[in-house]
C-alpha cells in the first residue's frame, strides 16, 4: 500500500515538474522578434526634438481636465490578414480577433488612440505560410498588403531567421507597416499591445540590444539617452522567466555600473517579463506613442469617408455636444448642445469598425434598443461639421 502511494506521488511530482518545465519553456520562447537596427535608432534620434515637444503638449493636455475632456479619439485603421489552411480551415477565429482588438483599444485609450478594422478581413488560404519564418516576409506581403495603414498578420506559427519560436514582431522600417502575431499569442492581452508599442517608436525597457546588459543607471541619471530613452520606466537588466516568479516579482540580483541593484517594472508591456504579468504602459510611454502618431499619421491613415478623424475646427464647433443618458437607459440616447434645428446624420459603429446603424434624426433622439451591451462610437454630422462621440449601453 505504501509502495502504491509512493509511486502515485512520484507520478504526480513528475507531472508537476514537466508542466513547470513546459510553462517555463513557453515563457522563454515566443518572445518578441522586433530588432532595433542602426537605421531605426538613427531615425528616432533625428526626430527626438519633435517628439519631446509633442510629448509635453500631450502631457499638459492630460493634466488639464478642461482640455482632455474635449480631446477626441484618434481613429487608426488596421488591415487584418488571417492565414489559414489551403482548404480555408483553421486560422484565428472571429471571437479571438474581436477580444484581441477590444483589449488593444482598452490599453491604448489613455493615448487617445483607438483601432478599427479597415474593410473586410483578408483571409489567406495557403498551407505554405502557416509555419512562417520572418525571413520570408516579402513573400507574405507582396500580394497581401494595403499601403498607408497598419497591416496585422495572424499566423499559426512564427519563427525568426534562426528558427526560434516567436510570439510576434514589428517591421516599421522605412515605409513598412507590418505586424506579425502568432495565433496562440493573440489573446494573451500583451503581445499585440507590445508590438504596437514598437510600431509607435517604443523600445524594449531593457534597451535596444537583446544581447548586452543595459547601460541605463538605476538612479535614472542617464534615462533620457540610455535604455529605452524614457525616464518613468526604471532601468531594466532584461527580464525573463528565470528572474520573474509566478507572483510577477523580480528575483534577480544584477547591478548596474554603479553597483546599484536593478528594480525593474515587471508589469510593463514593453518588457521581457512573463506575458501574464505585463499589463500597463507608463504615462511617458503613452505620451511618446501619441507624439509619434502625430508625426506619422499621414503614413498610416488612409482616408475613409465614413470614419475620418475630426479636425481642430470641427472640435471647436461641436465641443459642446453631449449624449445623455450615458450609459444608455430605456433604449434611447439623446443629443444636446451646439446643434441647429436641421436634420442630423448619424452612424454607430463598434470598436472593430463595423457599422451597426445609420440614419437621420430630426428630434435629436436615437433608438439604440437593438444594440447589445457594450461600448460604441457614434458619428454625428450636419451640413457644416462632424463630431465623434463614445457611449455605453
């Protein structure tokens, strides 16, 4: 009897150890394949003065409740490509895609950036692309790429040039607007946000090199020039599952050039922490991304009649428009503010860019009873101006 119990215990222990090893391996592999090149580093350094000015403007607006209340969303189109088997089976399912985009928008709301699907999903039925090596990017995008917007490719398996498994990578060098995500990493709530961070100029918190320890000092004295170049992200010696425990605590003991022990942020989305630990950007990271968006928006915002971002004149003319009650009650939402008595066109869409309702209202009341519970965007337009608002049902 004791022998049986002992055997059962050994079996149980073996399962636990194998599971732990598999979990650790999964955390070590599937990391980010985005590489900081000399070209990209030089480019970011060349626009740093412009970024700094835009960052300060963004931070000041956020500190002023009056200004931030008038700030409208920057709607950013994304073209989604889903790679499937040649017979059309497999691929990322629609529910996972919807959750992934919703999570991305939730994270980026503080940067006043929201993403929506541009036209229909492009399904690529090709077995040869399901096991994708980064070096074959040209063959992936040559017939499946939309210029002037961000193209995101969801693929069953992604690896780098030396066949190491990746969760994803970003290629924004030159005029490229490419993000590649492994399907199993799409729903982990941090990988797509991480790669989008790279697209909007963020470096890893451990700096531009994955092979050398950061030169950023713990005391922050060189935070503007070393590491990720952002001063509210603490110096990071390059995190891994070996230095982060299951409670997201840093367990390493490395020191910087001054002999000070690192105290990295294990929850930062741009770190190499465990993916389940990564859940936030810092305020300066939000500011940097917003600033970079302002500089390159013409490169990634193909004009779309139905969802053009509003301009400053439109904001000023319609700044008093409000929706009530918000959240919606009794199935209708009402409009009040600086509007004339003319009929008003409206269009309601979800955060994935799907148009759910449109029409004309003359009594400033819109019936939204058929909408499911959730958050929505509504475009209101008269003969002279347009405004975009958010509401919750």
